[in-house]
């Protein structure tokens, strides 16, 4: 299941990808001063509208199995740094964090500078990685779960082992 903020742009693209293959998708939309409507590809009964960013982030993070962040503005940064801060301080179990578009993210923030300044530890740079493609991000998420010894999806589900549900497995 795909879950996005339910808005336009990359969120709409993710919801549309699910829609185009007949899968349901969740949209956690936010009420903004600039009119924003949920994108048309969110499954209607799974479209939720929030007034407060904090509540939206809580619901997003409670259900997230990974965070894939694309170039964005303050809202994207807010959600990214919230997840990194909670994982860094062990307030949540870590989840894979993928930053798509290394040149953008290296320009937007410099974790090496933060290490040099002593405000984060060197190992905090391991809380995320960069990716340039959907396939690279997906394979990284699968490796992260394999390394962590945790299933991506509930045990017994083929997709937790990187296979589409129902796909035959050669013996």
C-alpha cells in the first residue's frame, strides 16, 4: 500500500502509480491557506484531511515502513528531520530513510558539516542514504530490512521478502 500526503506533484505520482495497477492508496491531506485538494488518485475511502501538521505526521509515521523523500520545501524538510530526530534519539524504531536526488539533498543540508560542528554523531549519517532511481531506492529498502533482520511486511507475506504477493517461488 502506498501512503502519501495526498497532494499534487510527487505525491500524486505515487498515488497514481498505485491506482494504475489497481492497488489502493492512502492520502493524508492537510488543510492549507493556499487551497490544496487531495489528488484524484487517492482511494476515496482512504483519503483523510488533517488540520494540524503534527497529527498528520503522527499518523504517517505510525504506519510508515520507510520514508522516501524527494526534493521539496519546508514541509518536506520538517517531515524528514522529524523522522531522523526521532530515530536518532531512539524515540522510534528506525525505518529506512531514502533521499532521492543526491545533488539536491547535499545542497539542501550538509550532514558532514553537522558532524564537524559536533551537533550530530558520525553514525547519525547512517540514518539515511541517497538514491537516484526508484529501483535503487526499493533495493536499498529491501537490503535495510534484511540487514536489520526484520520483515518489511508481516511475517508470512511474500512481499516482505521482496516478491510481489502471490508470485511463484522456484524451489
